[in-house]
């Protein structure tokens, strides 16, 4: 490890732990318990018995519900500010949504903020994109992320934050790839849970989104998605199930489109059947903006609160539906009860409104969190010995992203208080002895000339992602139209300087036809406001690159899942058939024998690791990981299981992620890693039985560095 400055030499996992500790100290003075201890807004329990904080939430809701008029009940079922969402990126006072309370009975309003990548309400801490968090493969980092979002949402005066996004990635062309946790349901579930726990520990409610299937922006408002029950259960629902059962999410947001013919926000089979009856969810279900289609259909189908306003949930339509007996009054009451019970559970009645003033509060913890999460997710894809940097005398930075902090747009777009550019971070870390120059890359010839005169060239390349539309391709030539042919730029620079590194600031996979021409490739994702310092620390080896790919990088466009088949994507006649079934992400590549450019789980360290001592039981898989190099580093051992098929009608992927760990090890150090197993780890969804079943046969146990780099294998079950 170089240097003795504070923080240097900390591997990414330790940096996250350090930031987590700092954030805990920062937030200790404003813990949820203290907020509840303050005088509430509900009133005197003597005259308003539902205000008795010692009563259970169900009991309090039962006492309050009969006191509400029919109009007051309906008023609670919809938000009332259609302009908050669009203005949230500009105004500190524009909440994404507001649901007015009932002052007559002490029912407080609920103020809401967008938050999957940070709080979108005026200026806030711009965290790395959620896909960068997914690359960290680190539940502790996820809790830090959620805690940071929750803390800032609270100090912007919000009671509820929309996040996290746990939609499993089906196609890498999805415009919101950056907003989720990648292509694996187990990874999404195990990161979503601590994210929610971290945020709700700050005294705000969360809204995990978008249930049940949301995989593309093309035709998203009207798309019909045909998904078989097994695929729904094994791929798209597990992150939501974990959010409800393990994290206790306050709310679950329903999305757009139709699942097997039913609109998402009035899909009683999912919202009433699976979510409430099967999983035991007791929170409330808000809609994504304008997702509700029909007043009676939504009311009977399980929607509790319409956002951003009562287009369908208003007095005229709901009273008419009740009068015509299309909706029972008991159904209306049940929706109101769900909302009130959740508000009581999270203490909204029992505290004063959170103040909206983030500008005068020390945000050191949030800044440290942003940097630590970025470091933990930066993924080293290729390293031909050029990294970590020693002491180059001159560095040419090429590409506009060297002076910017690229991000996605839409509801996950955050306006930062300030940013640290890559140029600033690298120049500061390099010191006065290194000449750092910059070229915007618009002129390839000029960029090549700038690179030719430097010891080292670093090319920054970006794509463009966001809500409302999908990417037209995966190349860097069309990935960000405003940047021109970035693939050609990289090739020209690499010809001019053999010591060329590419830093990708992308929201997901891109094609890398120039991979063989450069010495290093670093995927830094959309890095957030502390981008420059985080990247510099990784490039110089102050921290080990902690990221591993949560998505597969294909060699060519048609290698990717759902490519080349319009019926699968983007759909024909606004109808998409998920005929690939459970073969999503790396499962697709494995099942079809397609070699990826960089596989799921891949990421290089500045040291090397060995695996040994594998032991397998029905309760756990254990393995010893040893740092065999000369530097401290971060290992991310991954457990995959190849499951037997109970029949030809239930094809199984060659492997499925069932466990992972993040371990910081010094040179020569070893650690024993345990991956717990449960019957669910080995189960498939049996549609005939409508239950999870464990098939008889041989289970292949695989532990390694990625889905394509397996170091140790074993078996479980009946094997020949």
C-alpha cells in the first residue's frame, strides 16, 4: 500500500464500513426514536383515542376509520400535486408527491420524494447509480446507500421515499438499466433488503418498485407482457418477496403495462393474491404516475393510493362505482385502512413534520458514503499490467466525461450540491510531479495527438440512459449520440499511445470491440458526485477495485438476451412474449453456449486469490479464500448451483447465483466464507402444485470469481 495519508490503503469493503460508521455518527442525533418522542400531530388521545401511541397500528386504524366521512376516505386514496414530480429536479420545495391529510381528525399529510439514486428534490447528494451499488456485491454498502437516501429524504421534509428499484434486467438496452441492481434476482433481492432497512432506520417509509414486471421503456405505458408463472416466480418476483418478508418495506409501488392481460396497478392476482394473501404484506400500494387505468378495476385489484393525483381515485368515479355496486364500500375502507395502518406503524402521526432544510446540515457523512460506494463498485475489466498507476510523468485525459459526472435521467436524476471531476481527482492525486492535460475528444486527430505526447492516455467514454426510452444499440458509436463515434475515438487514441486505459461511465453493458487494443478497461458506471476522488484512489491503488459485474457484457449486439427476436423485444403490436423463460442474463449465455466479453461476476483485483477447503452440506457451503499476492485486496467469492431438472418441461440454467461474500484480505491472509443454504436455495417453482419444490437428483456446487471462472466444485444430493 502506498502512502500514509488518512484513508489510504483501505480496501473498498473497509472504506464502506468506515463511511457507514461516519454516517451512523452523523445521524445518531436524529434517530427515528427521538422523532417519535416529540409531540405528535395526531392530538390528545382522550378525545382522539386513535392517537394513543401505545396501541397497535391495526387497533388505531380501526378506531379512526369510522370517524372519516366518505369524501375524507376517498381523499386519502390519492395524492394531490401533479407538478411535484416534474419540478423535483429544480425546486427544494417540490416533493415528488403529496397526499394531504385530514386536519379535522389529526391525520397528517404524507410527503414523498424520488430516491432510487439519491433524493430528487432541489440539490442533494448524488450517489453512484444503483447499478454501481449492484457491482459492489456488498449488502453493507446497500444499507449505507439506503441510509444515506433516507437521511436526506427526511431532511428534505419527506415521509416516504420512492426506492429502491429492484426490477430484474431482461435486456441491456433497457433505458433504466442504471436504476436497478442488474440481471440476477438473488443479487437484486439481497441488496434491496438492506437498502430498505437502511432507509427505514432513518424514520422514512420506502416504496420498492415497480411490481411486478417492468423491463423496458419502449411502449412502457401500454405494453402487454406475457410471462409464464415459473419465470414470474423465479426471476421477477423474488426481489419484491424479500423486500416484503425480510425488509418490511412500507409500500410496494405497482408499475406500468399489462402482465398476462392485467394492468399492473389493478392486477388482483398479484397485488391481492401473491403480495397480501401469500406474502402477508400489510403496507400500502401506490401507483406509478398515471399507471391506474380504471377506478373500479384498480380498487378491486389492490391499488391503495393513486399518484400523482386522483384521475381514477376521485369522489365522482369512486362514489359512482360504489353506488353501482362495482366496488364495495368495504373495499374502499380496506384501502384506507392499509394507508392509515402503515402511517401508524411508521410513527407519522406521533411526530412533528420533518423540517425541509438540508442546506445547513453537515453532509460529510453523505459525501463519504458517495465516495465509498463508488470505490466499492468500480470494476476493473481488463488490466495488462498498467494498473495500479506508479508515477507517470504525464497523463492525457480524453473525453468530456473527464470533466463531468455522467448520470442517467428521469426520476432517478439527482442534482448534486457539487461534483469532483475525474480531472480534478486525478490531478490532485497525481501531485505536482505529473502533468495532467485534457482534450474533449470531439476531434479524433487532436485527441490522438494529445495522447501521443503523454506517458499514459485515459479515454473516458459514456452512454446515454434514462427514463422514457430505451437505447437504440449497445455500441459507443450510437450509445450517446451527442458524443459521436466513441469506439473510433478509443481506437485512434490506442494507436497513438500503447499505454491507453478506457474508463467507461455507462449505465450498463456496452460493446467493446477495441478491448484488445487497450491495456486497461475500468467500468466506473455513473459514478455520482465524488467520481474523481473515487476513481483516482482506485487507479493509483489506494483502494482495491471492489466491483464485480452485475450484468454480462456481450461480444456482439445479437448475443444479448432477447436480441434479434422482435416478439421478445421490443414486442410486436405492443405485446412482448418472454419466451426465454428463466434464461435471463448469464443464464442465457450459459444455456446457449455464448461466450461473453466479460461475464457476470467478473472483476479484477490488484492481487490474486486462491480457493480451497470446499465443504458442502444441505445447510451451507463453505470455502477458504486466500490472498496469494503481495497486496491487500478484496475478494468476492460467488456460489453458483446447477440444479437438476424434474422434467423436460422445466429446463434449468447451467448455474444460478445462490450466495456471495465480500472479503478484505491482506497479503497471505485467509478467510473461511460460509454460504448458508435453505430449501428455497434448491427449489424451483412447480406450477402444478403452485409451490416451491426441491427436485430429486444431483446439485452441482460451484464457487469461483465469476459465473465463468469456477475455482472449486462439489455436489449435493443423489449424484452418480
